[in-house]
C-alpha cells in the first residue's frame, strides 16, 4: 500500500486528487496539507466527499512528510513548488509535481516565467504515452492541461516529421481557471459566451514547443490560442496541422491506429466528445484529412481535471512505482 | 424632453437604465454618476453600448443635479438611497428609487433592515398595475424583482380575498446577485445546479406581505423561497396559492382575463417562458387550478433587470410625467 | 457473482445501469437487450463506455434469460413492463422494475395510467430507506425520481405525523425527459430558462401520496409541481411542509439526525447541492424551520439517473441478494 | 413606407426578421408566408411577439405578393429560393435572399451544392462593408453567418494582400442549426460540451474563398472548421492568419482603425464578446499580432441571427432603397 501525501490539497486539482486517490485500491492517503484549511475535515471543504473520505487537512510542513509518505503530489502555485520539491526528494520521497516548475529546462523556465529557478532538479515530463522514461522516475513533472490535449492529438503525425506548422485552437471549461471567483468565471460573463484569452502568449506554449519538437525529427512551428467556454470540465483541442506534404487519409488512419494501440487511456473517436470523457482519464482522439489538401485537423477531448491534471498524475504514480498503469483510474466517465 | 439623471450608474441595474433610456424618445440622459467610474465613458464601462451612448460618468454629487434633471433614478445600495433622495426631492427633482429604502413604512423598514431610517419620505410603491397613484407621484419606490413577479401573478386572486396562504417558490437568473463575482455566480458552482438561498428569510418578504395584504380584503399568510438557477436574466415565479374555497377554473380564467385587460405589459400565457420576455418589460402570467382542489398554481415570467428593475422604473417615470405608459418600452424581447 | 440482465438497455437509465453494474465487483452483466440496438456493441451505443465494457446488445427475448440471469432490470416504458415481468418471475428470476408498472396498487395504477394492468404482481416499493421489506424481495418496483427526492426529504416529519400539507416544488435536469430530442430538450428553449410542466397533474403524484400517507400516521395533503431547468442531471426538491403545529427547530434537527443516522446514502447538508451528488447514489438533505412559523422547508439533492433510477435499482438489488447495501455504489460524486 | 414581405417566416431567421422589421420606422410588414403556419397569428407562433405584432401568416403564394410588396425577404431552405426569386424580380419586387442560392456564381453553386441551379440571376453579395454595390441593387444574396464573421474580421489584412493562408476556427451558438430539435441541439449532448462538425467540409467554404480572394490582390489559401458550443446566439470567429511577411503591430492597428472608421456596425474591441453584440447588428472585431511572428489572430463577435442573418438583410434593404444604413437597427445589445 503506497502512502501518499498531497501538498496544497485545496483547489480543484487537489480535490480531484483526493477524489481519485480515495478510490485507488493500492494507495492510502497519508497526509493532506493546506495552509488555509489546516484542521478542517475533507468533508467540510469538499462536500461531495462527505462520508467517503475521513481525513483532516494538516498544516503545510513538507519536512513532516519524511518517513510518512512514499509519494507526494505537489499541487501548489507555479513558483512555489521549487521551494518544496528538492526537500521531498532529498528525504527519499518520490514526487509528482503538478505545477509548471519542472516541465521545462532551467533556461526555458526562466525565460518563460521571468524569474530565477531556485530549486531545479532534472525531471521526467509526465506524459506517459510519449515518455517511456516515466516508469521508475523519482520526479515527474505533470504536464499542463493544454499540452496534454494538444500533444496527444498530434503525436503520430509529429513523430513522423510530417507537421510543418501546428495551430492549436483550444476550448476549455472554466475549472481550469481555478476555484476562486473571477470576472472570467462570473456566470453572466461566461454563459452564452466563449472567451479567447492569452491569444498569442499563453504560458503553456514553451511546453508544447518542447514536446512537439522532441517528438518530431524536423522543426515544427507551433501556435496556440486558448478559449474558455461555458463548461465546468473539459478541453476540446482543435489542432490545425499544416503538413510538409499532402495527407493521404489512409496513411493518417494507419498512423493513428498504430499509435493508440495498447495505450489504455487513448481511444479513437470519429468526433471526440467531452461528454464521453467527463470525470475519467481518457483522451479521445479524432482526425480529418482535408480533401486533397495539406491540412489535417486533429481533435482531442479530455477532462482537464483528470487526464489534464490529477488523473494523469496518478497514472504517472502508477508507472513510477510499477503498479498497473490503469490502477484506480478505470472509473467510467459520467456523461 | 425629460432630462434624466442616474445616480449609481454602474452595476447591472444602472447599465440597464442606460440601455433603455438611451432608446427612449422622450428622454435625454443628462447625468450619470458613479464614485468609482467618474471620468470614464459609457463605452468603456458598458462595452455593449459603445457607439450608441456618448456620455461620461461624473462623480457622485447629488446637489449638482438640481436644475439639470427633471427626474433622477437612484440605483444605489439599500441604506444609502435615504442619504440622497430627500435632497433631490427638496431640489424639485422627481425620483424613482430602485433601492429598498422607500418601499416599506418607516417602521416596517427599520424592523426588516435593522437600522434606523434617517431620511424617510412618503413614497408610492411603484407597481403600476396595482398602484393607480403612480401617475403624478414625486417619489416612487421601485419594487423588488421578486415582489414584482409574485404580486403580478397572484393579484386577481388576492384582490378577491380568495387566497388564504401563498407560497412563492421563485427561480432567478444570477444577474440579480449583482455584477461582482461571488461564490454563487462562480460558473462551476452554478452551472448544472440550482441553489436555494435565504430559504425562509429573504428581505423581500415584508414587501410582499405589505402588497398582498393591501390587495386582499382578508389576511394572507405568505411564504417565500428563492433560488438561483443557471441563467443570466429572468425570474420564474411559481406561486402555490391555497384558497379559502375550491377554485372553479372558469372563474379563475375570467378573473385573469379581466385583470390583465388593458395592462400593456401583462400577457396571459399557457406556460410563461423566460425566453418570451427576455430583454423586455413584459410580465407573462399563467395559472392552473388543481383538479377539484383548493390550490391554484400561478406562474409568471419577467426579466429581472427590466420589469424587475430598470424597465419598471421607466414605466413609473412615464406615468409620473404623463407620458404614455409604454413609451420607450416597446422593444421586442430577444428570445 | 450475480448474473444480471438489463431489458431495454438503451436510453439514459439503461446506460447508467451499464455504467454502474460494469463497476460492481459482485455482478457480471450477462445480457443487454434492446429491440433497436440488437447486434451493436456497448461502445458503439454508449461512447463513454468504449474500452470499459465489452458486450453486445442482443434482441429482446425475455424467455431467453431464464437460467442465464439471477436478476433482471426492466428498463422499459410504462405499460410494457407488465408484459415482461411476470414471465421473468415465473422463471425464477428476481426483478427490479424501473417502470411505473409495479409502484402502485392495481387499482391506483389503473386510475392513474388509465389502462388495465394486465400483469399485476405484488411488489415492494424500492425506497430502501423507508421500506425495510426490500431485503429478500423477489420483485422490487424502483421508485420514480421525483418521489425519491420528495419522500426522503420529508420522511422524518411525515413519520411523526407532523405534516398537514406538503407542497413539493421540484427542479429537474433534462435527462429525466429521455434521450430523444424534443422541444423541451432543445437547447435554445431550455438554456437561460426554467420550464414548469404537468403543473398540477404529474403522474408521480399517486406514488408520492401513497408513500407519504404510508409513512404518516395522520392524513397528508400533497401537491407537486415539477420544472425542468438547464442541467443534464439532478433533481433539487424544495418541499414546503405546512405543519399541524409550530416547528421547534431543535426538534426538527434531532429528527433529521436520528433518521439519517446509519443510512449510507443519506447525508445532511446545510444547503444540498446537485454538484455534491452528481454521478453518485447520495441523497443530500437539508431543512429550514421558518422563524416562529408553521412551515418547514425541506431540501434534497439527488442525481436523477443514479439515486433517482439506476443507482437505487442496484441498491435494491444488493439488498434483495444480501450483498452490502453500498456494494458497487461508493463511487465519488463528480462535481 | 416600404411594404415588406417575408417568405418562409417560420424558423429562427424568419422570427428575427419579424422582430426587427416590426420595430423599423420605415417599413410596414405586408405579408408573412408559411406553408405550415398559414392562418396562425404571429403571437401564436412567436410568443415573444404577442402584443407587439398583429399579423397572421398567409399561405405561400409568391405571385400574390406582386403589387403588395416593394421588397421581399426569402427565408427558405437552400435550393428552394431559386424557384421563387426570379418570379419576384420579374414582378418588380426587390429581393433579399437569405438562402445560399445566390451567393456564388452558377458554376460554383452547382459544384458546392451538387445540383443544377434552375433559376440563376446575377446578385450582389450582401456584405455591405465590403460590397459598395449593394445600394440600388435589385437582388441581394445575404451572406452566410460564418462568412460574415470571418470576412469582416480579416478584411483589412486581406485587402492589402498580406494573408497567405487563413484558418478560421469558428464557434457558433446552436440557433444556427435551426428551430427543430436534433441530436446536436439536445441539451444533454450540447451542455458542458463543444462539438466540431463539418470539420473540413462546411458549405460556407466556397463563399469565404470567393470573398477572401475578391478582397485580396494575391491568392489566399483558406480553411474553415466550425463548432457548436453551448449558447443560443452568437458566433465567435478566431481567425489564424498566416502572413506573407512578419506583422508590424503598429501597421495592423492602423489598418484596422482605418478600415472600421465610418462603418456603423463595426466596432474595435480588445477582446470581442458575444455578450456585447447579443440581439444587435454589431460586429465587434479585435486582433493580436504574434510577437515577432507571422501570425495575426483576428477575432470577431456577431449575433448569428442578426448581423449573421436578419439584421444584415435589413441593412441591405436599407441600402437598396436609399434609407439610412442603420435605420431600424440601432437597438442596443442585450448582454
């Protein structure tokens, strides 16, 4: 039985980690820490889990986790994970970090986030479908929600060097913006609307560029524009891929079939639907080759809080510790 | 041309006043005041009105409105209208107050709002369909959104003394909670949900009790439970009326037909729909007499920002100044 | 391992049975029948279950289930269950019927549904929290979604004979109206709207009257008005209970605490929220005693497809066969 | 006073024409025809217009309109306008056709719609902001909703020959799919979801290609992928424009300012919002030049039923008859 800790267990990602780990047959949640919620029970903070999880939040004290936890999930703001992760690793704890602090090289991080990285350690980028080095890793950087949907949708074409330019137009549910009320999440602003933001400048771009170019033998130009639309959960990715040569639909089909085969959380779908993945760790993937053209449109649907965050973190944990990849993650979507 | 001022012209009600007055052929908006927005143009604050309204917010200075305005709409928080209204009246300006400060007797106000009323003046309760004293009034207290929907739905049965007990179960769009983000208006909390609040204790109850008992020759027991549901605009009222005697459907039908006849903003509808009143000053009303029973269910649909606030305020203004009741308010709903 | 069959396994209730039974550790789905879907795989029909459930629909042939199934869930339209259930029982199969055919006495059924009941058999009304005769039953009539929410919310006050009149004002997500597109489920009609229907005449009234009066030692007058609001899943019940005497809040509190104690799917909540029960078998319950008054407002939140249909059916199955009541039903809500 | 007829006045576009023409000071609606609704009053069919429009639908009889109407709006399915329009023109009536029948050359139409065009007549493409030949025209082909949003967003860059390739990723409210319930408009399918469709093959592509290449002095490669998202009204267009050279943000700004100047329905907005155009004929436009890159993202927001259909049709009518372009179309958006 793995003993797990969650640092920063408030917020949507933290709640989702608790929801999923509580149902994981191979894990015992040993510690939940939160500065603001210390002393409160899970049921008070996450009413949906009343009667299911009998735990209390404790104060944030990473050192106190040494010896108590085999694995810790750090679900803290970008820039503060780096203060905590090195100590955990040094105490022999394996870490899945859900912040952006370990997803990039030190240089790329400092350029993108415009601050020095004060606790850099080498990490594996935790997108297991394209990173075979996750099993056995001691530090995994859990990917951003958008890069997960984009890279999984485009991987088979990227890895063959077919993609010259990729334009990802993503549509996200608003839980990605966090649990604090804001102008974006204000119902009268979001309902009956769809809001583009960070139109050319989202911070997930460097991750996507890194992973796309890692997969592709030839350089890829990459653009990304996110939108928030009226949904709680889910990211639909529409990837407009401009190819180096015309797409033969038969070849595209074969590439997608080969690539998804044996990957338990990837499913091909004519038209991926957020309803079909809601609450689950699936990434449903579809594609269309433009008639006689150089564009392939790739589509993917994920639940941003599961495959885009907490579920993928647990998938990474499973692999790090030699558990079956799907352990605790076979729950059915709730359409 | 009436010269109108709006005090407190930010927020949804203020924006709606600007939207409707800007299209009113007999009104010129002379002044818009807001402490927080002074100096900004309407187009900056209310982007939907860019290109339609060329005005700037000025600082809050009620005295400065004397001589400039024939009528002022006070759209300020409960408890602060009383600081402004007497001065406006004394300067010869007629006032439509959209706060709760003048809807009740001094005693009832102080009991309900638990604070002394420091600027009481007699006012007409501005529900024109049941208050023939609105024409010519100098101070009109614009009703709350919920009382508007409840009283208009039940009026014909109340006025005949048929109602022993009325239970109003109301469902409101979230714009009624204001333009500031809050836990209730946070999209992930409200979407796919419906939230009861102030279940037995909403502050609109004293208004409803006052108006129901004013209409009814016999005492009425009244209960009210509001809910917020996923909508920007609109209040659907479901009034469960328990009668002193069994309801004869034919008589009920006749009472509703007689009562709505000649009232330009009331329309009978088999099942009132928020879509049919959206953006307009209509109140659509329906009813069902329970088969052989003592219950009549009355239904009404209004746009809470129009008939429930700004539209009704303009309807009151029209009547106060002898303009046609519907002037500037014949805009079609936007379903 | 129980061998289960589902007759009429298309539609939302059928899909939800498959979703939940597929995750039940003590059940093997042996047969799924559907006239229209025979031959298709579950994954084709219910895309969310691709990769999770590897079964095909077979043609409707109730006799063919004899010997293959220990329990059959009949999820067919009202009026057609009566053609199938007797044969299943005669073949030694236990049945949970999700239609309305066995919820009422023969006489009450024929009066409410205005057709002869051609296959009547005695059944237990499957609301386990108030029906201790479910364990061991051979035929359980699974309750309607609305009666489930209403009766569970009001039970402790009903059973003490305190309730003189109960007015249930319910708000349902639209999945209750079925998986076929209709005017009510048409997005432009439902979004930003809330639609009352069957305002005084819904067919669930006789069930509610039956159960309320079974619980209460004194006669209860009962009224019910349902609404559809913009949500996929969930029923919020607002029960306006008029008591025979004034409510002492302390006594009400004690009654609710005593009554919910030990019932694994009932949770007390200050304000029940559909988000907290989504996808789960919980019924969250709250109440407010009107200050010094005779009204208690009771509130409940359920997922209409789970506690209001498929989940409760499985809870009944568990009890019929001596399994733990919560087996296969401990999945966390997905807020 | 122009006498107007509407052929095919059911459906959302027809209703919107009635809503807007009823408020137009220079127009009298002379005839509304509908095969299915003949004899019914507008109030029965369009409940929002009860009390505002006192007209009855008459049977479809285009010849009967000769002498009665100065202008006719044909709001009928693609492929049937061509049966009606020539007769109207020959009777001396001017026509605004809202179908696709007259938007393309005969050859392009027959290729795109795969059927012979049996009633071709030369028409002006009715996007007045880029078609100065609308004034005085006798037959105007009202553009599709998607081309309106796309072309208006990209026009200033297209007309300078800067755009090498344009990828339009559009998000539409579901009223564009019509007033008949369908799987796409079924609330449980659309809510909390966003659905790509006709991913590489939408029939509006030929219109867009025609207009983009008409504006641009150099050939433009154009791609288009539409989505339906949870909204009643509105199209947000995200246009990913790949330029022939790097974009200088200052130049882009100047081009947009120059181009929108004096066009009464175009407004520049940092981030266009559907809320700000709802119910109105505005097209709000924004843009972002990618830092140092070759991509400019252009954004536009329209109400698909107004600027995307009925409102633009009336704008065309105004210009055809020498009325002020904005007559009857200055109604404020309803956010």
